[in-house]
């Protein structure tokens, strides 16, 4: 850069510094930027007291700008002043998006430069000086705002992660206390959770069968929220219960959900997830009861080797869940009821599957044959052979036989059977 050009640039910087160093002018611009931001983002006015924070943040950003210009600092080195950091925190706490925060900064930039340009026109009559002042002002201010917004995005993300972890920890602690019976005050607990407890609740759990570091809660949370939407609820309370397990609740005053048999989420990790539902329950006790049922349904689904994306409802596995609470008693029960029919070779397992279908179809050979895709006589022949293995008619102790057959299919019991 030539001597003359350097001199022009220094003169322009001095002019820029003189314009933006006027304290009264900066306060006036701060007020105008605050008005412009709140006019363009009406959602901010719904947040009580945030206008004061908008002004404080704006004033701190402009005061820092004036100081950096006066000292000849590089605008690209600018960082967020303390009031601007607190403003970002407030956006996070109030649930206002980063897009809205960036929009506020763009509005501030445009308003500031419009006022700066008007100020130059008031003070200068020389067209060359005016052009140089406009050019340097535009370049310096743009570089300054670029540096601030880069820092802003990073800071907002950090604050949001911190806030989410803090809020999640509080929700999880409150939920654990509710499930343990330590909190029975529905109003107080509901305020902590931001979830109304004095109504009907439907609990469910979502878990992953594959370890996915870094995506434990986020991916499962998205799946739980999507599953809540699929059963007709726009929002859900979701808390982590473990590295690969989240619990969720949806609620209404007339809880009659239609629960799907499968669910999906658009991510590779989603292919490895499963879900289980309890039954609706009312109030704090119903909140806990429905969750217990969902966890029992999850246990049965896991022992049964359910496929990923499948949904297990407690109502459908209640008897199996109850009978399998004690694995030792369950294995003894299976051995006592089924005898040799509990063997794990292919031929015996085919007979056991036929008996289960036959009993579930109320001892109808025709319906059983249709269900299994075999001839009716095949069913009759198998049932006769099964009676011989059991040493009694298959219509004797039907309830016990069905429970034993369902328990026999649980992987956890099979693996431990001698």
C-alpha cells in the first residue's frame, strides 16, 4: 500500500473513530437498534424483561466497537462482550432459536450502518472523504460483525448444550423420585418437569440394541418424540435412564392412543431401536404404573429377541411378563408343564409352535391350519403327537400350557435351561 493510500486509510479510520466514539450517539443508536429488533421479532416481547437485555447487549457491542476502532485493533479479532454472552444465554433459557438471535444481530448491523452513513453525510461535504469513510466503515463493521456472529454461534451451541444437560438432569432426578414414590405432590413435580401430572399418562421406553457413542440421548430422544407424534401427541416428556435407554410419557385428559406395531426414524441408528409401551394410568400413581409396565414389556421384548423398530405393548405380553419376573421359577414352570416339549431341536420347536397356535385359536384345527399354512390333517396329527409327549390331552390346563409355551420362547430362559 502506497504512502498516500495509507494516509487516506488512516484519515478514514480516524473519521470512523470520531463518529462512533460519541457516547450520546452510541446510546441513541443502541436504543434504535433495540426498537428495530423487537419490532422485527415480536416473539421477544412475549418474554418479560428481555428488552432490557437486548439494549444491554447492543450497547456493549457498540461500545466495544468504538474502543477497538480507537485503538486500531483488527475487527476480525473481536469477541463477544459479557452482556452479549448473557443475552445469548437468555435466548437459550427462553427457548429462542439461534436463527432469531442471528436475525437480531443482522438487524443491529443494518440499523447501525444506516445511522453511521447518515452521520457521515451530516459531517462531510467532500465526496472523496465521504466515499473513503463509507468504504472503511462498511468493511470494518462487516468484519467486526462476522467475528461476533462466528463467536455467537459457538457460544450459543455451548450454552444450549449446558442448559440441556442441566435441564435434563433436573427432569431425570424428578422422574426418578416420582418412580420411587418419593414425590407425590403432582403440582410441584409437574412444575419442575413442565409436564402436567394430574391427568392420564401413557409411558413408553425407547432403547438401542447397538452402542452408538455420542448419539446416546439425542438419537433416542428424537425417536421417542417421533413415536409420541405417531400416537397422536405433539409433545412428550423424555428423560434418559441409561446410556442406551430413554423413558417417555405423553399425557392428556382422555388418553386413548392407537399404538403402532412398528416405528421408524430417519437415521442409520434408528434401525437399531425398539420401543415398549405401558397402559394408560392417571395421576402420579398412573405415571409410575404405566412406566413399570413399559419396562416389563421391554424385558419381554428383549428376552423374545424382538426385531429392531418393533413396538411391544404391555397388554399383549402381560401374562408372560408376570410369569417371567423370577427366571428360576419360570424355567421350573416350563419344565414341569412342557416336559420333553421344551426341547430346543427343530422338530420339537415346530410341535410347540403348533400347540401354541392351536390353543390361541381355541382348539380349532381349521383356523390353526390356516394360520400356519399347513393342511388341517397335519394339525390334527401334530396335536395327537403332542398329547403323547405331554402324557395328557392338550385341552387339559390350557392356561398353564399357553404361559409355559410363551415363556419357552424367551431367550433368557432358554440360555439358562439345563
